[in-house]
C-alpha cells in the first residue's frame, strides 16, 4: 500500500487506552495512510517516541464507516486489536453522535454499538480451522502438543490459551516469549494464561506477539472465552479480570462481543525532527518490515 509523505509540520495523533491496553491512533481519512514499519517502531519506543501496545491507523471506510490498520511496537502488522477497536469505535461515536459504527479490518467488517452507555464491539466469529489460525500442521486444537496443554484459537491473530490453577505461579514473560515463536505457529502467536474462578468469571494475563506483556488484550480475551467454553470450563458470557481492569465478553452466534473501560489520554503532534529520525534509524536485529 502506498503511503503519503510525512507532514512537514508534524504528525497529529491521539493516545487512548482500554483497561490499560494503550494505543496511538493516527487518522488518515481523506488521504493516503502514513504508517510504515519504521514509523511504528519509532512511535512505539517508550523512551524515544510515545509508546504503545498497538498502533491503530484510521482510514476511509471500504463498504464501512471506517477502516482500521493495526501495527505492533516492533514494526510488524497486527491482524486484530480488540481494545483498540473499542477505543476507536467510542471516539467515532462521540464524534458523530451515532449509536453504532461499522469498522473494516482484516477480520472483515466489525460492528460497534452503544448499549446503556457502554461501547460493545463484535470482534467476529472465532477461527477454528488449523490452516486459517494459522498452525503449521493439523493437530487437536483443544489440546495442542505443547507443554501445558494449551488451546488454539484464531481471532484475527493466532492465540495459544493456557488454563492454570494459579496465575501467580506463571512466569508470563519467560513462558510467553518461548511459546510466541513455537514451530507450531508459523506467524508466531499471542499467549494467554487463564485462571478460572467460576463458570462466569476468570482472571487472564497475556503475552502479545511483537509487543510482550500487556495490561489487557481484546482479541486474547475473546480467544480465552472461546477456549474456556470449548473446554467446558466457563459459560459463553463472562467477566474477565486483566492486569488493567475488567472486561465483559459474550460469545454469541454472530461473533464474540466485548466491552470494558475506554479512556482518552491526550492529543499531540510528533515533531518533524522525531519523524525524520524514525526513517533514518536502522531496524532492530531480527525485525523486518
């Protein structure tokens, strides 16, 4: 996809978070997109840039109200980002006064709705075919041949969901980093660790591919809901505690719906000097655009 030149007077952006899962949001409606792997890495650097778990770029709708592209902090593309989708849906509905929004992503067209003051987003049906998740070979998705017996679910991103007795016993950083690049996942994977408290409440911690530990993960929360119900551990409508707060999930016939807190933190402009530095910096070892 062709990108537009970096604006000479700087690049406006918005910082938002959903349950502590934080995002930089660029708005490219009415023009070419601007984000590149180099720019995503620069903005994602919490010391030299802004910092984010994911970056979302809003583009003109394609048979929808808007289109969203997602980037990870290492400059790779993300296929889905549930909490960023909620944040953008919330901002768009506040901007337009509408009670609903359609958002095109690589998952297809997703729908956001305002219900009793809360923004719900349908992140689509789970992907339960090994080729489409994707996995490198045909295996039992409910019992992957990986130590810890995880479940595989696709929600636009691949997910490996582990069910554990006590989350305090799990080294999320070490275990997540190891499983992210397991040979079974040719495109790498998000890794969720879930402690079931009851049939309607769980606690989850997550390692996101291309980013690391995050305070929440919307697509991961959806994947954990699907995996838990398939294992017979939880119902389809649950509450979930994550490091950054609480989410509510509802797996319906038309997809997995999610709601939770949304906050706008600030609006700002990246300086031309910072943008120029982003395009002159070499890629980190092992990272390709």
